[in-house]
C-alpha cells in the first residue's frame, strides 16, 4: 500500500469521527445549557483545545453575540470554515481524502459521504440564520453512523480498512482523553 493511500484513509477516518464527536458534544452542550447558567461554551471549547481561537471569534463577533455563549459556540464548532475542527471543515476534509481514494473505498461509503457533504454545502450557501441547527446536527450524526456502517459492512478487511479504522479509533481516543 502506498503511504499516500494510508494517509488519506487514516485522515478520512479521523475527520469523520471528529465530525461525529463534535456533533454529539454540541448536542450534549445544548442539553446542559437548558439546566444551567450558560457557561458550557468555555468547557466545550477547552476540550478541543481552541480556547484562544474561540475568544478571538467572540471578540470579532461582539455585535452578533455579545459575550459569546451557546449560539456563538454552535456556529464556531459547526459552521466556521476557519476552524479546522468544525463539522463543515471535518466533513469537507474527509470528502477530499475519500475522493483521492475512490478505488480503495466502496460506492456505498463514497455516496454516503458525498451526500452528507452536498447537504452541508447546500445549507452553507443559503442564509445561515434559516438553518435548523438541531436538525443539521442530528443529520450529521446519522450520516456519520451510516458511513461508518457502510465501511464496516462493505470494505474488504485489508490494509485500507485497517488504516480507516485506525484513524477513527485514534480520534475517538484523543477526544476521550481530552474530555
């Protein structure tokens, strides 16, 4: 196996897992916000190690969300294309890696990932104020599970599969350790 193939499959798995984890953390944070005073943003951003970037974004968007808070956090973690850990950036990166390795993944995996990217990019082109954030996060979670399921069921158990799984499991371990 070429090292570029291994790299692309590894990062495809990592980025998909990152998007799924981010979506789940946003959902959990929104649930916690219903029961507390609204200081959740600071803790969740610390998990990703992006405290400085989030504070800088809060400062720049002071007119939109004074003092930051949950709406700014969701935008930062889900839609901010300058945030490499955002859902949109992660899915876009996973798709780029998958496109490079179309011969090593199945049609089911590619079509599921591509459909998720097309859905996200269509929503990003529209008015962001009209986006149903809860529905979008739920969609990302479901589609990511579908992609991992398609990979589990349809990929050959070879080095390509192992590198894809390695990336996903290392990302999961990294996020678990951060939490």
